[in-house]
């Protein structure tokens, strides 16, 4: 709980919600008859509607990017360190929008939502959704908000993939694309980690083929394991060593038992347990599949340059040296393909030991690069 | 099944077993009243008993290092590629011994064995065992076999840790130590992966606090997940890309469902499933803890050089460039500490894309280095 709202915070914010009753044809071939998007807005849209910035969230994120929902909140939104007055995404200059992706569980329609045709939660009857589908829904939201063109679309990790897809699918609807700690496609190792997570959930006896809502239970064990696996990949080996080393939780002698013993074990178990309280297991399945499927170059025989041929946005691409989930080499693949299309690209490889999670943190060099870029974006639209 | 036994194989071998009725005081403070070691021997002990080589196995390994148990065997022993006539561990020159560690489930006493005091399987009543304990049992086996001094003690991964412990605990009982793809201690990340594996097993409803033997079941789902996580860490990202890439199992179109879709998913599920048939879940718990606990420098305030002060063996240390489980930097820590003690050390960092599993494979440069070193060891003992 904040004693008082910090000065560089967007402050208390109220989530919003928009129902779309027009059917959405999805990449998988199925149609979502209707859906809701939960979203938040910070800052003011200027008179010529030129200062809007879209934020795209990652796997376990949501529309609550910054500020507080109430004075009782223990923590602000997930990107509060970088979104707010005077921060890189400066809400005193930009009108900032962030929407929860469909398939998630934070207010937008997903597998835990009621299937209008069945009168009970979708479960695994929810259609598979992709990054491309998310971009479609975000474009519809932009229409509703009266935003013809974003000053910038910005995101990290899975959010960065959405930014890339925006630049491909709606080149005329964004001037700048900020792609942070992302990849043009998952590697076999990335998919392997996602598959272990999914298997942990789906083999949990409380999964009930995704219909656990009806059994008044949930696959707690499986989802906790999935999150533990994820967490290992979000931190660098170095960050783990600095954070935990081989420290023991109680004193210095081994217990020679199977209870929690090393600090890192305690941390992982806590992360697993607490995630179960705030995330739906089916949403974890759907969103990890969206990650696996993302590969805009696939339709071009693996040629990313060809996939980006229609792109017109100017780019900032950022990676972090210790990120082994989506390593700098993956970001450089994007940069190379953008250059090959004669696009304007700034690329920064930030020296950071925090691993993939670095994109969430106000690391000085990162704030400088990201803030500097966004300052130019703001000045362009007179903000 | 081999159509015929290859010429450079040790051929058909018969596992042996030795019961020890003298109690074993373990590092954890408890005593194992009696135990059995399963082991295999290849080659002939020479007249002055100077050509004996001990092989130490890794997490899921056993005493069956080379050759075949019957003509119906689908595969030879786990290190057959490097152990046999004319191979680096040349069974036409050495008398080679490999014993299954206690705590395992392949013939040596472990949690699935009958607790003589209870008349039923130990389960989690089995005492915690450590690398130091294993070395004690191997030394007792050496006594029984009449081997006062090993020409070399050799092992990869967890086997390499046993080699290091041998050199510390029984300096007079080995002339050479060959430590391959090992580490002087696990990192926080290594422990984290082990912890996920253990949590997968222990939260499986079929675990029954380790007493699943009595319920005529086993934690299949948990053990399969544990193995899947392990497998990701045994392969390099590069090896995974070369082996699977983003290839789909059936054709080229996404299924947009949760069945197995990418080749890497199929591989992992198969590895998980098949492991359950051949390994005991409790053994997986015990052996991963032995890995976590290994840290010979701990008693010397983290000073590995001090921990190795009494060592007299000559060393070959080998690491593999793409091994991210126990990276070359970990092997170099061992090498540095050995040098600081003015010990004779050969160190080779083998260029290999296979990751940690490379130590099991007959990679040309590795075979040359390892074979060359073992040739000198053999010549020293007139073999």
C-alpha cells in the first residue's frame, strides 16, 4: 500500500471495459461471436489525436500497466517503473492505452468467461487466439477510442511481438514501434519450456480437461509448477546467483530433508503459490500457445525481411545482455530484417544482469535510451 | 537389439552385486545398517592390480556403463561410446569397474529397497545420501575387489563430482582423476531446476509422501515432468534448434489445439513417459538433493583451493562449449584451484554444440583428448 501516491505516478486509475458484439474471425479459422476488452487509459488525448501510445503486455500481464486501483493496493501496475509523469512513457505528454489480451483472465474475454452458446465457462472450447488476433482487437479498440494512428505501439517480451505484428498488419496506423526483449519467433528451447508448463497444468488431476471451473477446483499444483519453470527463465543465472546464491533459508547447516532448504527453493515455491491466486490455468495454456505460434516470417518461407516488406514505422529495438529467454541475438534478427527494408531503426543492447525481467525495471541506461526515444516521439506530435 | 555384438564392444556382460553388512555412517549423521552395491566389471585386472579404473555415473545412470546384458537389448550401456576395446576407456588395457550409487534404483540399496527394520520399502525414510557417502561405498567395493589404488577414477556430470570427492577423501587411492562436464558446486539456477523437478514429483497426488509403493501406484505425471525439465537442461539451445527447430509433427499447418504439435513437444513427452518406466521417483528426489548439497569448498569458507589442498592425483578436466548446465567456467574453477595447489592438470574445452549431454558422445576432439590421456594412464601401469 502506498502511504501516499508518488508524484511521478499516474495515481489512482479506474479500469474500463468495452464490449464488442461484432464477431471476430480468428487466425485459427474460428469466430469469436462477441468479446469484451478490459483496458486502462492514462494521460490526455490531444486535440489532433496524435499523441496516443498503445502498450502491449506480456504473458502474465494485464491492462493495469501503471498507477493504483486503490490506496489499499500493495503494488502499482506492472510497468509503473516506466510509465507515468516524467517516465519514459510520459503520461503528461502521451495518452496511453493498455488492453488485456483476449484469452487472458483479467477482464477481457477468455477461457474462464461464459460461453454464450453453452451458458458455462468456455474452458478449452475457447478458440485458439494468436498475436495477430490480439492486434485485430486492439485496432478495434483504437477505432472506438477515435485513434486513427498511434504515435507509438510499445511492448516488451510477448508485448514486443504484438508491436511487430502491428507494424506488419497496420503499417498506416502507427508511426513508431518499440520492441523490447522480444524475438521474431520462439526457439525450440522456448517452446520446450512452454510445453513443460502446459504439461504440468494439463496432467494435474484437478484440470478436468479444462472444465475445472465446474468442479469448484483448479489445477493449483500444475499452474504453480508452470510458473516456477517460467521464473527460472525470466531471471539470468547471474541474477539468481546475486539474489540467492547457495544461501540456506535457516542458518548454515543442511537439513538433509525434502523441506524447503535453499533460498531459491523458497522463492520459487512462493512465486508458484501466489501466481495460482491471480491467474487462470487455461489462460496460461492459451497464451503460451500464442507465443509458440508467433512467427510472422513463416508465411514467407522463413524470410523475416520479406515479412516486414510493408512496414513503414520507425523502430526502437531494445535487448538485455543477460536475457537468455529472448537473447540479444533474437532482437538483432529483427533489426537486421528492418535494416534490409531500409527502415529507420535504433537498436540498444542494454548491459543488465537481471535477465529477461530487466525490461520491467528502471535500469539507468535503459531509461535513458527508451526515454530519449519517446521524447522524440512526443516532440513530433507537439506534446 | 544388436544383430551381432560390435567388435569394439565389451560384449555381453553380467551385472554383479555385493552385500555390505557393516553399517555405513552417512554425512547426514544417520547410519545405513546394511546395503547392497550393484556393479559391473569389464576387462582384466593385471597381476600387480595397477590397471583398475573406476567409472562414476550421473543422475539417471547406473552400473551398466558398457556392453549388453542380452542379445535382446535395444541399446548398450550408457557410456558404451567411450568404454570398450580401443575406446578412450580401453577395456583391453584396463580393468574397469562401475557401481550403481546407493539411493538409486538400479540394484543398489535405495528408497525402493526394503527397510529391514520396517519390512517394507524405505520411501522417504531412506537416509539422505551425498557424493561423499557414495565415494565411501565405492572405496569399500575397491577393498572387496582388492584394488588398493585406482589407475584412474573417471566420471561426467554428477560422476565428475564423485571423482573430485575421491581425490579429496582418498588421495592415496587414485593416481589420476578425470572430471568431465562437472562443477565444484551447483548454482542457484541448477538448484532451481532440481527444485521444480522435486516439486513436480512431490505434489503429484500419487506420491503419497513417498509411500506410493504401498498404494500400487507411482507419481508418473510428476516424474515425467521432472525428466522433461531435466532434458531441456541437458541439451543446448543450439542442439535443440538443430534437432527440432520449429518443425511440426504433422505437416506444416498448425492444429490450433493442445495436442502435441511441435516435434520438440513430442520428444519431451516421449522422454518423460519412457523415464517413468525405468526410474524410481524417490531416487530422483534423493539424487537431485545429493547434487544440490555437493560443495566440497563449503567446509573451507568457500575456498576450493583449500578444499583441494590434500589432493595428489593428476587431473584431466574436460568441459563442452555449449554446456549451459555445467558451463566451461565451472570446470575452470576446478582447474584454477588445482593449479593453485601446484597439481598436474590437463584441461580441454571441447567445441561441441550438444550441450551437457556431449559428455556421453564420441565427439572426435573429445575422444582424442580423453583417449590420449587414458593412453598415458595405461602406459604408466604397463597396460
